[in-house]
C-alpha cells in the first residue's frame, strides 16, 4: 500500500510541481507557552526566544495564536507573559486570537463561547494594534467549530462580525503527545530518552507533511498551500529548526496565512458538523462524500511515545 501511495504521490508531484512551488504556512497555538518543563519567567523567556529564533532563522512568517487567560496572574495582567508576546512582535511575527480560556465550543452554548472569543481580545489586541498591525485571525480551540449546523453557522457569522478570518488547519497532528513525553523525559533527567523522542517527533511530523500533501493532491488534483498546526511547547522550542529544515528539503516555501487563504481551495464547501476537530482537507473530503479508503495511511503516534506521555 505504501509503495502505491508513493507512486501516486510522485506522479502528481511530477505533473503539477512545475506549475507552482509547494507552499507552507506555520501556525503556533497556545501562546505564550504550554510547557511543564519551563517554570520561571527567566526560563519562559529563554524558551520563547529559542522558539521564535527557529522561525526567524528560517524566515517563516508565522502566526501565533494567544490564549489571553495565560496573560494574567491573580486577575492582573502579568508583565512577564506580555513580554513573551513582545518577542513575537519584535520578530515581525503575527498574533491571533485563540480565545480567553480555550473552552470547547462543543460542550458549551454559543452565548458562552462568543464571550470567550471576545475575552481572547483582551490585552493581545491592543498590544498588536499599538504596533500598527491588525488583530485579524481566529483559531478554534480543539479545532471545534460546532457540533450542530446551527452552532457552526452562528459562530461563522459571529467571527466575521468581530472582523476575523477563521484560521483553518490542513496539517493537523498530535505534536502535544510528543511534547508531553518530551517534558516528562526531561523532568526525569533522562536526556537520552528525550533526544530519541525528539528524533521520532521530527520524523513523525515530516511523515504528516507527506500524508496531507498526498491527500490534497487526491482531493484537488494539484498542490495547495498547506497550513501546519504546531503548539508553543518544549519539543518545538528544541526541534522546530530540524522540522523546518526538513520541510524546506521537501521543496516547500514558507508563506503568510493571508497568501494561503487567497487560494481558491479555501473556498471549498465545508458542511462538516461533528464532535471531532479534524483537518480542513478531511472536512472538505467528507463534504464531497469521500469515505473509507480515501483517509487511509494517516500517521500514528508510536505506542512507546503515547505510553511515556501517559505516565
């Protein structure tokens, strides 16, 4: 099966690769940080500079999505957390809204979630606008857009009314599982295990790039700009540079989210309504009636990584 998938992938790359360079958007969720390993303001700053450094070294115009609730300590704005966002802005990177409390829209009412969206504007929006930039993108927590058609439609309209564009994801993945395993290995002082987790992580993510490249080719018959989801975690602070190098070696150029969303693929009808949060490529495919075999081959987290993460 892998042999025939590889032949298919090679065939459409040869057929369409000459028409357009492969393009990738990098988005990073849960800013300022989601890490168990770094626990002091000084280490958070070192972590953030390392993560942002990978992006600037590779000239990646990334968007970081902020959970505004992380910016407070005892209901008071936390200067240390705000300074982490300034590192992103100083590097010329963009920030977007990931809500205030990262609530699951499928578990609450539209009224409650809409307040969480508005709450996500606190502090971050003014920080961005003082730089003369627009606070223009919203990323759904858990990639949940509503478990009924009415909730989905209500949220779409509300997001537009607030002046946002939704930030979709085509390359969804489980980087957070590797991140949990990596943090636990570091906290246990097992640097050898941590390094092995890091190597497996990069390989896993590059496999995901190949998988969704093949999926987009099968669905659209051409290359589309991909939007990669990552998180502001310890493993990415360490291994993002290796991952970005691997993506570039696969022929990708890094582009802005705005550039990607101008591609007509992102106007594809999406009638997906579910408890799940999945890639937009799979939402479009399900809307078009794709089933079963179309989705085969998605990479899995190695069992040993999942076991270590669960400890």
